[in-house]
């Protein structure tokens, strides 16, 4: 039963790459559609805010549908959206092309792990979920930088055509090889899940995710532009830098998995503290290959770790409804991503690209303060021995 799990992971790779590939394409999109970089950055905000606003509710509604048909439908939706992005004549059509897949992404991620466990059985749940999560890591390591390299060689539209093709191929593979699993839907259970929203502890942890991801994407949204305009790198070199950034994320994924099991809030504080150093050091290091490599390594490791830490942290704080808590983390993270793109665009317009790292660090420092407050008030999640 391993092959269907790997197919879901591969589908997840395409889903997540569709969201984040635009980070490496922003300079080309802005030039071609004749808008500014901050205006193009609003495409990131649109996608993220759509996920944040509709994700938990769409996930709850779609939980009643048979998983195989649901996942195939989502991938076909992604194929349509990426094809539309590839032919978009203006920023308005491009915005529509980004809105469509944002409706499907949270549904896929919230239900794919559950489906993987249904396929292999609860005794192999951990292995199944880890394989699904590997698609996230691969999207960062390969999807985003390879998309940037394709855009450099053939234009940014080619990257979206390739994503459209991959979406169709993976929809076909899921149709052929993904088994049909029983639908587990209980309206009463659904009401109980929404009841956890009243918990101040849960609200604090969602706010923590918002701050963390806002800090990340205040600068990460415009990383390709920083490397092009401030460091003078061409598109191919930018792609290799993004690949290195993602590759060290494999280390962060491993470290984050170990740390979050010991103490979720301490892990958040530790990785946030190190990430501030990498973000602030980025621009001063641009003209020193060694210093730049160190700064991007620190940032890349901690960013990947915080993706995992934030996800598990919310699930641990609501053990009675872990899947719904995970969907709330997805919503909070994407709200932070959207806010970060807006803030970063405003900083570029008012203070310039070079100041993005300091603005991002401000949000991360607030996140550290919030984590300390949660611990001080005795609301921290207990460490798991």
C-alpha cells in the first residue's frame, strides 16, 4: 500500500509548489504584466488570504465527500488554474488564476494525511503522515527553485504550463491507483471541533502562527528580487540559491520534528531566535559568498523547522480535534503569509529592499514574546517525554 501514499505525497508536491513557485517568478511577472514588484506581491497575499478565510470551512464541508474523487477534482482544478496563469494577459486574470487553487489547497492538505492513515491503518500512521509531509519539503527544495530556473530559460509562463501538466498527470495516477476509502463524517463531531475555537490557549497559538509566518514572508516573498536587484544575480543563479535554501530545509525539518516533541513553545522560540539572525544578516552578506551562504543556511533551516513546529504545535494544543487544529494552523499561517507580502511591499515602497530583514525580524521578536507569555501564564503545551 506504499504506492498510493507516495502518489498523495507527489500530488502534495504539486499543490504546494503551485502556491509558492510565484516567489521565484515575481520579477518576471511584474515586468511582463507591467506592474510593480509590490503589486505583483499582492498575488501572494490573495492566495494566502483565500486559504486563511475559507480553508477550515471548506475542509469541514468537503469532509463528507469520497476522498479519491475529491483529490482528483482538486488536481484538475489546479491544472485549470495553472493553465489560466500561463496565458494571463494582465494582473486581474492572474489574480483569478491564483484565487482558484487557493480554495483547493487547504482541503487537500487537511484530508490527505487522514486518507493516508485510512489506507495503511493506524499502526502505521506516523510513517504514512511523514511520507505525505515529505511532499512539502520537496516542493521547497526542488519545486520553487526549478520553477525559477525554467522561468529564466523559457519564461515564467512555462513554469505554470509545467505545473498544469503535472496536475493532470497526477490526477490520472490517482484515478488509476488510489484506492477508495470509506468516508468518516459526523455532523455532531464537526460541531464539537468548531467548539475548540473558544479556547484562549488555541487562540494564542493561532496568533503565534500568524506572527511567525508574517515575519517569514515579509522578506521571503521578495527574496528573488533581493538576489536579482541587490546582489546582481541572474535568474539561473537565483534558482540555485533558492534550491540551496530549500535543501538545508531538510535539516530543519529533522531538527524541528525532534524539538517539537520535547517542548513546542521552546522549539518555536529557539528557531525564531536563530531565524532573526539569518534574516537581518542577509542583505549585509550579499557580496560575500561565504557570509551569504551562512545567512541563508541559518534562515533556511529555521524556516523549514518552523513550518513543522507550528503544524504540530497546534495539533498538540487541541488533541481532541487534531485535524481541525491543523486546518486552523494552515489558515493562520496563510493569513500571516498574506500580511507579510503586504508589509514587505510597503517597506519596499517606503524604505527599500534592504530594510525588509529588519521589518521581518520585528514580527519574529513579537512571536518570541508571545511564546514567552504563553509559557509564563502556564498555558504552554506540556512536553512529551
